[in-house]
């Protein structure tokens, strides 16, 4: 039942964004207090189309699956650090991703309080995340389960 709910919400969300496409640059400008989305309206709409296609590939579905506890992957310890490659931002297709160097990117809305409602801040949460975006810097530390063996209480005389 939850899988069906996730599919329905994903469909409504993505198609709703397509319907709102002409006003998305205005909404983004208002929500994130950045005039550039309006000043560069045509370029922003084109970026939103690319962004929505990337969302359709699974990141929205994955987000809602996590939100409704459909994904039941065991938590793991992840090591590494961000090298600002932009791959985790839907393979550099996020509308808010900004290039700041030859091979360096940053989130254009990183400091927005609204960002906490996305799954961006949680990346990566699993090996699946790392593999999906071919992340060059994060890795999962294999955890070995500890087996506890209780010995019977032996009296020592």
C-alpha cells in the first residue's frame, strides 16, 4: 500500500511541477530571495526542464520512499568528505547548482531554511546513494555485526 502511495505522490509532485513550469523561476526567486532566476528566465526554465527530467529518474521517488519508511536499508557508517564535484546534485542537473570553478560546484540555495525539506542535506545515506551518483569521495565503512554470547552463570567456590 505504501509503494502505491509513494508512486501516486511522486506522479502528482512531478507533473504538478511541469504544470507550474512557467512560474517556477518566479517562485524560486521569491522562495530563495535570488533575482537571477527571474533575470535569467529562459535559461532558468530550461534548467528546470533538465531538473525535472532528473527528478523523474528516481530521486523524488526515493525521497518519498524514505519519508514513508518504504525503504528499509540498514543504516551504515559513511566516511569521506565532499569534494564539490556536483555529481550528487542529480549528476550536475540540479537547477540550483552553481559552478564556482573549473570542476567545482556549490549549492545556490545551501543556506536556505527551505533546503532542509529536501533530501540533499542527508546525502549520502547508503551505498545505493553513492553508487547512483558515482560519488568519488564518500564510501561506506563495512560494519561487522558483533555476536554477543552469554555464558551460564557459573558459581566459583
